[in-house]
C-alpha cells in the first residue's frame, strides 16, 4: 500500500461518522425550515462548505446559508438572518465583512449565513452570495476519488502550516484546495505544479479576469473578478513550494502527521541566543474583546508596525514571532542589538546649498562643531533612544498597532527576563525554526 493510500485510510471519515453528521445536519436543516415557515420568512436553507462537497476531514463546521430573494433589503437580510441564527443556534453574532451567526448544534459547529438567492455571480449583492456557486461548481467537477485527493491536499497543508484563509494562517482556503485539485487532477499533480511556482504565478480554471497582482493569483471559476488565493501571503506560498519539493523528493508520513514540537530547556535557549549574538525582547498586550479573526489580523499588524520602529531606530530585527491566548497577545523579537550608543552621526545638507540654518542650529554643540564628510555637513548628535524597550514605550502611540490594542497597557520585557520567563515553545520556534516535517 502506498503512502497516500495509508494516509487516506486515516483521514477519510468512516461511513458511521458520515451518517452521524448527515443525520444531525438533516435535523438542523429541518428545524431551520420549520422556523422559516413559522415566521413567514421567504428564504431557502442550503448547506455549503466542505460538508456539502464531501471534502471534509473529520467533524466539519457546517455552513448553512439562508438564501433570501433580492427584493429583501440588506438591512432586513441581516436583521432577519442574524435573528434566525440566534434563535436556533443560541450562538454569537460575528460581524466580519458580512455578518453571520456562529453556534453549535448537537455537537457540530455551525455558521448560519444570510445571503441573496441570485442566478449569476454578475448579480452579487454581498460578499458571500457566490458561495453556493462554489459548492455547485466543486460538486460538478469532483467525484469521490477527487474528493479524497482534496482531503490529502488539505491534510498536507494543515500539517505543514499553510492551511486556512484566516488572518493568522494567511494561507490556502478549503475552496482553493478544491480548485487546485480540479485544475490538476490529483494531490500529487498539485504538488508537482506547486514545486515550479514562483511569486506572481497566475492560474485559471475557467477563464481569466482582469489583471491582478498578488503572490498567487487563482481566478475564481465562478467569478473571474475574484482571486481565490487573495489571502495567501508570500511567506505561505514560499513554504508551500518548499514543502512540495521536499515531499516529492522524499514522501514521508511526517508531511501528514508531524511530531509535536517540544520546547527546549531554558539553559539551551539562553545559550542559543548568546551563540547567535541575539537579544530577545517581548511585547505583550492584554487581549481585548473582539472577533478572533480580527485580533489575529491586528496581531500581525502590530508585529510589523513595531518591527518597523525597531529597524528605523537601529535595533535590527532579525526575526519575530507572535502568539495569542485567552488573556494575552504576545510578540517576541530577536534583535541584533537592544542597546545603542548615546550618540550618532547625523548627516546634514551638502555644503554647496544654503546651510546656514543647519549650521546655526549645530554650532557650539556639546559634541563639537559641524564637520564635512562626503561633501555634506555632518554632526555628532544625541540619540533619542538608547534602548529598544525605551524606544517602543515612547513610540508605540505612533507605531500603527492594531486598533483594539491599548498602547498604554503594553508591557515590554527585556532579554534576561524573556529567557527566564518567556513561553519556551514560542522561544524555541523563534531561536530554532524548523519545518513541521523536520522535527
């Protein structure tokens, strides 16, 4: 039995599992239809997502769409659809690009999404109106064997850390996995193609739309104005290329079932940082009340914003990593240096232009008179900040961090305290990065 068949035997849901999900899904749909009828709501209940396409790996999240006629106003669609979700699922309203209700039903996670019943994607009124067309397209192109090839690709991507279009994953959605299998025909052929991808690769399945620029462009076969791969970050694409090449060179079970990363001891972490000549800096914020996907996006934004500040002030970010738990949002930086000299060389205007204002400001300074270097007036000046922690505390208000994060509540921890008390697994990933299949 080849490796991929062995993997399928472990990941394809059993007939008993499928039957259980189908029975619960059937009861949910019947309850929704009864609710719609009893409340006089003109809407059709229809499943979408991996459950309806038979590409799920285990207990799937059920995506139940309520399709309203286009005569319903957007305000009424949201109001009625969200209330129905709240009454049936007793869950929470999620206010993302298009609001929906998230809850559970007989142990299954369910998203109930109001949208419009349209005949063509040219009639789109909301961002989710095309989803039923996605479901119909995939079901028309994939048989049971094709669905299993999607399962292999999804499991591979989850295991190598590139699955999911959410902000933290910045990767390949389930629908994108399905589209890739539709285009290439099998899991193995997807990897063979991916091994040759490069930044800016453009793929089409059923026609090309307007020119788009992104690390990966995959024209949506049901709406060529949309890039199915818009969430894929350049780093995620690069990891996919590397993982595909590595698997094709040596297929191993670890690409589907990697070993868990074990945190290194603190003395090892300290020695590794010292050997690298690196200094560690931890920044923490209390986790605010907000949708998790939004917070993940804000955490990435915060990491990039603070890294820009650190680089701008000369502290040289080598790597950074972040994490979020129930209480805290954390970014850890590996820096080339966390302290700087109290002075620096400040370059002024070329001597052949009017320099009187510059010279008037700097003549008689405590660090000496202006001098000429490379044709420009130059002075020795006091540095605004000499430590990375001091700089972040002074500049966080203008850094451009996530909008829900409180700058005043930011806590900064220096190198020694980070090594002594920081999360060991997070520090291990920062100081000794390894791909999941290499652990």
